[in-house]
C-alpha cells in the first residue's frame, strides 16, 4: 500500500478513533489483550510506546490471529474494521461486503455481521418496497 493511502487512512482513524496521546500514523501494530474482564485494543508505536484508544468503549471486537487479524470499532453508529494484511493496516467497508462475518466481542460473546452489500440491498429494496438491512447483532452469553 502506498504512503499516500496510508496517510489518508491514518488521518481518518485519528478523526474517528483517536488514540490517547498518539496518531495512527505512528502505529507499528495493533493487538488485543484481556487485562481485566473486558478485552482492550492496544497499539504499539514505532518509538516503542504502547497506547490505547482515547475512548476504549469504541473497540467492539476482533477476529483472526496476531499476524492477520481484523479489529472492529464503533463510531457514530457505524462499524469500522481495520484488517492487518501483509504487515499493512487496511480499512474494510462493511457496507460493500456480502455474507456473514464473525467477531469475538470485548466480553467474549459472539458478534455476527450479516450484510447484503449495497447493490444487492438496493435491488432488494426496489423489489420488496420495504427493506431494512440487518445490522450487527451481539449473541451469546457474557462471560
């Protein structure tokens, strides 16, 4: 991924998901850990510091493993997913994804995302006259 795109992603994340005392442009990697009851998202910066989100409640859940993981955040009623692929952080537009996506929530439950994809949703809306695409739902017991 080129530097210009990385700068745009970092600027977007700094606006929507600000880190405590740092910028997303300084992040070397993100990871999750469970220091107490709820899982938290951490970021290791290029200078070695470890920081959290300014608002820890924005972190919703994760999927995958340390080398290739996806982190889900909530901001202003929308879901933002950061995918770690080949050492780069990429944003995923969940409105364009068709199918089911599973994440582990902060409290250990299961989050299932069902999306139709924007084109399929418009087509279904035209045919059904009433359409409400399913949102993310939290299922499972709290640990």
